[in-house]
């Protein structure tokens, strides 16, 4: 079974591309969703309180995402500390998840930070979803109701798209010029060929 990563910067359209792969019966591990689940778990809360204090919690002891984001997206050390809490557990969880799907020709691991967390090293192939910066900003503004400045802060903490594309095995252009479905089907067929060799 091939383990394939799918990544791209915020607003590139990873989720849309993953939905197309799901229609082709490909199992997908959503690392960013798992990271959020781990972030809000009791184990992580204790460590986050030690690192960032009570100011990132509400009166019910829940982490307030925008307060934590404001800190970590403006301080690379704080972001690294948060990643050190979350990402090793996501990597371990993915390994267990993939081990339960060995009968599949390939599985996808969707994650915004595959290169940033070095987790791409555990994968056989990488797909990068690419888009223009303006399109990414517009999509995230609509989706998350945040300002262009906040989105640029998040983009600044991700490896630039050009570098990701240069490291990719496959690139899907979600630029509203090329159709997505034919690009996904082409990569799907290539991966099936490799997996059944």
C-alpha cells in the first residue's frame, strides 16, 4: 500500500480535491482535523496551559482558537512549541490508521504542514494543490471570515508554494483555469499503476 501525502497552502483547495478522491473510493486521513481534536484533548490542554497560560482559555476551560492563533502566528518559537505538542501524536495516529487499511492500493494523508513538520518523510509520494495567492486569500476570507492580513500571517508560517511545488511528485492546479476532476483522475490512475506493480 502506498502512503500518499496531499498538501498545499491555506486556501489552495485541498479539501475540494480530497472530496474528488473520496468519490474514487480513496481513504483519506485528515491530519488537520485530527490535530484540532488532539489540541482540544485533556492531555494537550495541560501542556498548552503550561506554555501559554490561562489567557488562551475561556471560563469553561476550553481553548479559544483565535487567542492561541494570535500568539502562534506571530511567534515562530510559540508555533514550534505548539507543533511539538500536536504533530508527533498526529503522526502516530496516522500510522495506526494506515495499518488498518493495508488492503487498499493507496491512502491519502491530507495535511497543510507536511513539509513543515517533516512528516512527508514517512510518505511514498506527495501531491501539492497549488493556486494563486489572491485566490487563496479570497477563499479563506469567505470561509473563515478573517482579514487578508490574518491570512498573510498564516501563509508566512507555511513553506512558500513554489518550494512545495518543486518538491512534489504531482501537482494539481486549482486556479479556476484547469478542470480539477481530470487532474485528480490522472494522478489516481498513476498511483494505482505504481501500487499494483
